[in-house]
């Protein structure tokens, strides 16, 4: 929003999607001494360190952000069926699909030696996969009721998984091919689906990309959606080999 304070997440997306050196520099200047990249409001910490690590240039700032990502993990909460932690949105909370995807992507592409955290993320995606494939925001069921997968979370999980866990990926791609049009009014969902469908060579990728191109004629609703649209239309993004 014009005139609003800068935020780490949207700034990181601009750095990634548009190669913006100013955004990259802002992230480095705003990085906390503990390596974290994010925002703190009172006692609430919105940690975007994995996304920040992907957006930062190679060097000490990136390595500090990656160190931070290694140290942060979700909490199980009261559910004994949840045995893997992933990454949370905020400190001391449950692991969720999207932050775990960013954590996995950062580890897999920038520090693949962090094998324990990578294994934890993969186990979480296996454990939380919805019936038939794909992923919800967090759990696969609530009170014994199966939850349906969503387009954006499924796309993000697939982009993070890449070429590992082929069976999970195959089911996730099939689910995305079935469902991506169900959220077609949302630019973020459609653009993230276009990215994932393209990465995995789906015949649906072109149609999803065309839908994104049509949406962008009227502009984007926010910076994050604009960045995802840029990823989709340029066939770029941090999930491609660097």
C-alpha cells in the first residue's frame, strides 16, 4: 500500500520476482542480529526468514538467515498424531504448509546439508497430505472430517518438493490439474498454480498462465500477487535451479 511501512515478506517477493536491488538492500539492512527476517509487533513475531534467505544475495546476510531457518520449528500442539514439526508462521506455534514449503525450499536449494530439517519437512508433507493428494493450510483432517486441499497451498508445497518424493508430487500435480480453476478468481492462487504446473510439465500450464495474463490487465491486488504473476509469466522463481 502506498505510504505504508515496508514489510519483509512483500519486499522479499519484490526482490525475487523483479530482481530489485533496492528491495534486497532493504532486507539486509532490516535483518535482526539473530539472522531473522520478518516483523515483530509486541510479542508476535512474523518470521519470513526462509523467504528472506531466498531473496538475499549470496553472502553473510543470507547465511545468517539460513542459520535462523535451521533453528526455528513448529510445535506439535495437543494432537498426538502430529509427529513432525515443519515451520510456523510465528514463533512457538504449529507448523503450517506454506511456511514449511518456504523453509524446505530454502534448505533444499541453498543449504542441502541441513538434512535433518529437510527430512522433517518431507515427513510433514507426507503426514499432512490430503486424501487423494494436495495440501490444506495445515492438518489433513479436523474432528475426524477430511479437509480438502487448496490450490495455493498445494502449488507451494509442490514447488518446494521439486524432484523429491515423486509419489507425493504426482498426486499433488494431479490434484492441482483437477482443481486450479476452482480458485481462478484469485490471482495469487492462479499464478502459483501456473508456476507449479509449468515446473512439472503439465498440459494445463499454458491455460493457467493465460488466465494470469488476463488478470494482470487490470493490475494486481497487492505486491505479493503481482510478484506471483511475474513468476508465472516469466516462468521464473526461486524453485528453478540457481
